[in-house]
C-alpha cells in the first residue's frame, strides 16, 4: 500500500514502515497530557495530530496522563481532559494509562541503572546541582558523590523510597557526562524526594520520577512506536534515547518533534490559564472567552471547525504564530450553510409604524438560510410596534449612512419599505421611539417590492418578541499584543464581556441549549448553558465580518 505523506511526520513514519522498523508496520501514538489544568487550543493540534496518525495508519492512540508531579495534579483535570478528547471525536485505545501506573517499574528500572553504573544518589541540594552544571562555555563540576559504589547507591535509593530522608535531601542522578555540550546530558536528575499526596497513588511514594525519566519508559512500556512532542523537547531527545538504550527495548519508540501552536489573542499555557481562573479575571476554565477546549466549546465552536483549522495550519518544524482570524474563518465556513438564520435585535430601539393597524399582526415569509434553500422558510410576525438596532438609526446621518434616518426610506427585511417621519425623545434627550410610515405597496414577494431602497434592516415585532440576554465577547489579549515587558496578567482585557438585553423573533423559543444560528447581520450565536426556562442566554461565537484573506 503506497501512502502519501501530508507532512514531515508522516514522511518519517512511512520510512519506518518501509524499513519494517515496527513489526507488521504497526503504528501506536500517544497523547500525554499532564492533568494540571484544562486543555487549550495548543492541545487541540496535538490531539488531531496524534489521533489523526493513529487513524491514518490503522493504528491506535493511547491517552496517558503524565502525572509525575503530584503537587499540581487533580482528578478534576483528568475528567475534563477525557471529555475534551471525546468531544473532538476521538476514542483512545483502552484502558486510559497513567505514568503513575508505572511507578513500580520505574523504580525497578532506576535500580537497574544503578547496578549498571549509570545512576547514583547525590547528596547535593537542587541549588548546588544547578550551580555546578556549568554553562555552554564551561563544563560542569562532578558531584563529590558521583563515584559511590553500586551497593551504597542501591541502599541509599531504597532508603529514599522508604522515607528515611527529608524532601530534597538526596536525589538520584544519571551518570552521563558533566562536560556534555548538551546541558540536558550533564547528569540529569531522575528521581526526587517529595512528600505529597498523589491523586492516584496517595501517600505510597516518597520519591517521584522526573518527566525525562518517566516519559521514555512509559512510551516503551506501552509499545508506543512514535512519540510526537513539541519542539522544546528536541534537545532532550538524546536523554530520551539514552534511557531507552539502557532499558534495551527491542522496538524502540521514536521521538519526533513538531512546532507548538501559538494563536494571537490566546494564551497557551495551562499554568497561566490557571492563574487567570484563580484571580477571577474570567468566570472559570470554561468561560467562553478562554482558549481552553471547554471555553471554545461553550463559546460555540464545533469540532469540525477545529479540524479544518488544524488542517489549514498544517504541521511545521518551526514555531510561528497563527492569526486568530483564521480560526474565526473556520467557524464561519462551518456554520454558514449548516445553521438557520433568525432575526434578533441586539441593542433594541422602538419603532412605531403610525399608519399600521394597532390590532393587526401579519406574518411574513423569510427564508431560513439563503445558502441552502432546502432549509425552507418560516413565518415571522410583523406589526405596528417593532424593534430595530439602535445603531441602525442616525438622527443626523453621516455620509454614506444608508440605514434609517429622518425622511429616508429603508426596507425591513422580508416585509415593507418604511419611511422615518419623526423621532420622539425622553426627557434626558435619549430616543424613546422612532415613528415611521409603511408603504403598503412594497411588501416582499409582491410586484411593488421591486422598488429599490439602499438599506435593508433586520427587525423584531415588539408584541411577540422574546427577551434574550446576548453576551458579546472581545479578545482577552489584544491581537496586536507584543512583548512590552508587562506580565500577561496585566494585559488581560477585563472589559471583554458585554451583556445586552436583546429582542428575538419568537422562532428562537424552538431552540435548546447548544443550538446555533446566525442572528441576521449580527453574527453566529449559540444558546448558553446558563439558559433557564424563562431566561434565554446566547453567546456570540463570532461576528460576520471576515478579516482573514487567503
Ligand atoms: P502547558 O504548558 O499548557 O501545560 P504542556 O506542553 O506542558 O503545556 P501537556 O499537558 O504536557 O502540556 O501537553 C500534552 C501534549 O500536548 C504534549 O505532547 C504537548 O507537547 C502538547 N502540546 C501542549 N501545548 C501545545 C501547543 N501549544 N501546540 C502543540 N502541542 C501542544
Ligand atoms: Mg508537559
Ligand atoms: Mg506544562
């Protein structure tokens, strides 16, 4: 079977298959999140990549929680992460794995390294170890404890495990090369002493393995073939391979690095996102402004739009920043033919049609989606009292303002041409209501409708309107943000949520939490989970204007 490769990782896998590196050409990838927060847009890319490879090669993908750091990890995060993966449309190979499942094997393997003369217990503090690493110009200094005998190392390591020493009093280090040009290889720490309750193993362990040690072994124990990770791990690959060499697995997993995804306006670090949640700069991890998968989902994005986004950005070997407008383009593209359009006035101002019968309500026919005639049409009530958008009226119009202003005519979508005759003010000078007259000869669908006017406005019949709370969002971080030395917490836009009291046509009552539609001229919206029986809440997913050009 000849396989096309659509990126450099697939090209590498194809080579491995040709050379029969893995028996039967099998492919097994893994997605290894640390359960220390909610997944974000960067993880979306990693998920589509890893699970995509599993699918493409008729292989599979493991989920493994990289839970070697008990202090920051929690079951809440495990559940949200699994939920996010499922929502994106993927199924991992059962069971779900945890690096902590391998603590006994990792311990045994560490003992093996000691016996091989490849690891030693160091009594130096982490500060001393840090200060004796040297730098790129200078070799590091060997620890005075580097040449302990195997028997002593084994005894001390066992005592570390049994809780005989205080946190940080000793550690286990690999014995590699304190003069290596790769700083990672200067006797890296493999195990540290830490008294912390682990979310799965409780208080069983006083020592915890470090990522660089746990990861290659976990990959090997699961028979992973291709261990895909982000670019910052490239310099750690020699250590990854060093561990596997010592472990002596037959078919070694192979680490391949790709560029992290960065998106303008989005923070892609769980640690930073957690700080924002804890400081209450946002309303939780699933705030619709958050770049978390749960935030993006609640905002109204679809898995299909995220897939399209990942396909368009591709898989690169060099870091770059993708413009947020590309993601917005993807959701518009996905929704434009899929979801119905309805009329909602976000910021209503009242209009009275003075020559229209007070007791009359008529129904006008409006198509549900001009992109897809098969979606049909609906009857929309129309009467003497209406709402239009406040911004669609200007008492003293500026040049090229073709919406409503005194003396001018506009068409009300699907209904009549009306002419503004009067503006009634409140005591404070604000507009109380706008008076118009209807030209009854211009009803849409009749011959008189041919008469052209420049503007067409959406509207809602006041007597049948449904109250809707609409939530409009701005970016948390400015799209033109640059590094100006300020901490990210100072840059977060705390005025990024605007809540509006809006009026929708009664059609909206048919829909439920999670349903999406286009509010004519105002963007795509989704009904939010805060909706109750008598209070509807809609999130704006994205506006209509497309700023991304190919
Ligand atoms: P964070 O700093 O947000 O915690 P991380 O890399 O430490 O990110 P992990 O939970 O360890 O997060 O990540 C799981 C997987 O997702 C890893 O394979 C990691 O490389 C990948 N990943 C994380 N962030 C990105 C990103 N921005 N772009 C692509 N892949 C990412
Ligand atoms: Mg990580
Ligand atoms: Mg991290």
